[in-house]
């Protein structure tokens, strides 16, 4: 009887040992598989705010198991540098493609084109004031103001001065993007939206109420001397 009990206990211990051994080997195999199938993903190196443009110093990379990797996870920092976030991203969070938008997509919203510290302000223009409707988004313009004064002797005096210089054009009408070589460039419009410092925006609105404004268009060609200075 005693020998049967010892044999039974030996069988039980053998079964338990076998189960523990297989579980141990399974864990080793899982750890080995996870170690062998690691992949680099891009994570935030700092908190990134919504609508913020991403730069290289905001990113870092870390290795995680490929098993269970989110299909939208970004694996190359170059894929996201220069793009904008559509929501808040916490420090250490993996970047996902659906939470980012390109510069071109961002230009669908004029509020995302405005630089920090500037404001967008629109003014009405006619065909002549807008340089025959030839001004396009991202052009640079000066603003000339003219005011008509009625003199005591009945004559009229016109005062004209340039009140703003080097203003960036954000939009013409509702067009926010300049046409490409393969698109029709001309479109009629009756307003131009400029990017100005707050105090210059007030100056422009005041001038448009007091008299008339005229826009003058800058050249987009970079002078040779500026190219040389950049190279130096």
C-alpha cells in the first residue's frame, strides 16, 4: 500500500514538473521572439500641443516589440518633421499618422497659416487696387494710403503715403494656396487677407475707413547679392 502511494505521488510530481517545464520553455520562447522582433518607433520627446509644427528636437525613437504594433505608428522621424499635430501628444507617446497633417493640408485653415504674434486682417480691394487681381497667396505687398482733403478755397488735396511694407499675403478672396504651374492661376476677388502685427492691423483698418488703399506687389526673385550672402 505504501509503495502505491509513493508511486502515485511520484507520478503527480512528474506531471507537475513537466507542466512547469513546458510553461518555462514557452516563456523563454516568447521572450526570445519579442527580443528578436523589435522595431523602432517615433515617440514624443516632449509634450506637443495641438496645431504645433513638429521639429526634430521634439522627437526621439525607441524599440518596442513588433507584436501588437499599431498600424499607424510612425517609424521614421523624417515622415513627421514639418507636419502639424491635430491633437495634444504627451511626452513619451508614440506618434500616429492619423494625428498629423501636412503643411499643404494645414493651409486649408487660414488660422494655421498665421505666425505667432501676428494677426490676419482682410481689406476690400477692387481690380486696380489688387494689381489687376494678380496678387496671389504668399506674395509680399506694400500698402499705400491715400486721403482726400477738401481745402477752404474749394480745392482738393490728396495726401498719399506708404503705411505698410513687406506684408505677407495669406489669402485672396477665399483662395489660400497659390496655383501651381498646371493650374489656372487667375481668379477674380474683392478682398485680400494680410498677415500683420496687431498694431499694423489697426493702422490698416483705420486707413481703409479714412480713405483708399492701394497694394503694390514685391518681386519673388531673390537678388544675386542675397544668394551670395546666404552661401557665405
